[in-house]
């Protein structure tokens, strides 16, 4: 595997993970809207219609749980992207050091 192939592979992986993080953001927004609809149902139908009040409570609970789940997943996903980028940096530095040792090229001192 060449460094160019490795670079393309890492770039592809980071782009895919960022795309998935964006999808998680959409799901988070959907859960936020779900909770908002639940709040509106409770506000307008409190004491008037029991079943709409119950639906509102269920929507708030589901939305809150979804926001917690997708928020945590997004946070872990961002950590994973950082870990992939750090791993790529370590590998590039290792390969550059190895190439310098094999060719006898030393970096210039400043």
C-alpha cells in the first residue's frame, strides 16, 4: 500500500463518517420537533382532551430519549473522527521517518 492509497482511504473514511454525523444531526432535529409537538399538545389540550394530553406526554418522552441517544451518538462519532485523523497523522509521521532513515535524508535544523 502506498501513502497515496492510504491517504485516499482515510479521506474516504472521514468523509463517510462526517456524512453519518450529519444524518445523526437530522435525527436529533426530528426528535427535537417531536418533543416540541408534545409540548404544544400538552399546552393546548391540558384538561380538555385526555388522550391528546397522553399523546403529548408520550411524544415529549420519546423526543427527549431520542435527543439523548442521538446527541450521545454524535458526540462519540466526533471523537471517532478525531481518532481516525490522529491515527492517520501518526502513520504519516512514521512513514516519513522511515523513508528518511532508509534514504539517509535528515531534516535541516533551524
